[in-house]
């Protein structure tokens, strides 16, 4: 079947027949489902659907949406539809460490990120050369205790001016204010090492080495006002043993952080992440 691919997202109170209703509607509309995933959470009573389908050239999205809206009302469903090619725009924030940014830029250049990078923002100048190498706008927004409010206002302006749909903190070493966290709820992704809260503060890998940990890892999550406690999107770990020095542990940790953040950004960009209370449902 020729034509465009679309992504359908839906979440509703769990009940018998939801999948049948959606599948029937798609079939009657003459749409070919390329991939479909669903999950019912008995604890929260919510049901989630993610589907990609191919539509014929004659497909009319407005007609589809008008009809699907009737089904959505019946099922009390939150839903969205978008062409797969219309990738959301991501604004990336970074400080001095560029390992996560590097991976995001590589995937973006290869067309594998699932999102368009609108610009790179940093409180330092270190990443400017990377942005220029990839022909991306770079904005230097210094942050101090005295200028934090002004810097966040600049960030709000940049989100608007660049038409960014979500924000990625690619090792951005500044804590966002509670107000900004609330404004970006569900559309701001952060990465951190999984030692938190056991090893807070400076040099977490050195602290972990001293304590003789056997696993290190990283977590990507949505940002909330509760520091590093937002709904988790992706995680990974690597084994560690007594032979490894702190520097080697940090190197492995950087690799994990980069790939976990990329996984989370791609999943979010493709609409595969659903908020489910303080948790997420992720259809990878």
C-alpha cells in the first residue's frame, strides 16, 4: 500500500473491547496497521494503545479524526494522530560534558533520532563548536544565582522562538525552577547516573568506587519539581568489579548515559511514552 504512515496514540479507562473497537475502526477506514502495541494497567485502571498505520493516497485525516472522535468520546479516550514524518522539535540543553549531546547529534545526522533538533542551549561556550559542526543554532545563556530567573525567561523565549515541542537536558548541570518544571511537565527529559540518591554531589563515580559497587547505570526521566524523581522512561546498567578504577567507571557511565538518553528521546519523539501516574508505559 502506498501513501503516508501515521501514528495513533490513545489512553482510556480500561474496559473490555477497546482494542476491538480501535482495530475495527482502522479496518473499516481501509488502513493497514504496520505496528500496534497495547497495555492495560490493573493498578491504575488505564489502557494504552500505540499504533502505526499506512494510509492510501486518498486518506483524509480530517474525516478520520471526526469519526474517531466519536469512538474517543464513547471510551473517554485521550488520543492524538500525526503523520510519522512530522517529527517533533527538540531543544537540547547542555553544560560542559558533551557525551550525551554527541550521541544525540550523531543519531540526528543519521536520521535515527525520531526528532528534529531545533537548537542547542548551554550555560557555557564549550559545545558551540559541536553545534556549528552540525549546522545547528547555538545559544549561550550564562546562569548564576543572580541571573537564574532571567536565564529561565530566555529559555522560555527560545522554546517559543524555535518552535520546540520538548526539551532535552543532555547533562545540563543546572536545576530548573519549580515553575519551569511545571510548565514543561511531560515534555522535558533529563539523564542522571543511577547512583542517586546513594551518591549525591560531586564525583559520584569516585564515591561508588570507594564503596565497591558492582553495578553502575543511568536513568532517563521526565523532569518534575522533585529533583531526579520524575517518571522514568529508560534505564540501563553495566557490571563493575574490583579491578576498575574510578576513571574507567566514569567512562563506562558516560557511555550508558548517552545511550539511555537517546533511547528516551526517541521513544518520546515517536509517541511511545505514556504518563501513567508517577510511572510511564513505554512501547519500545
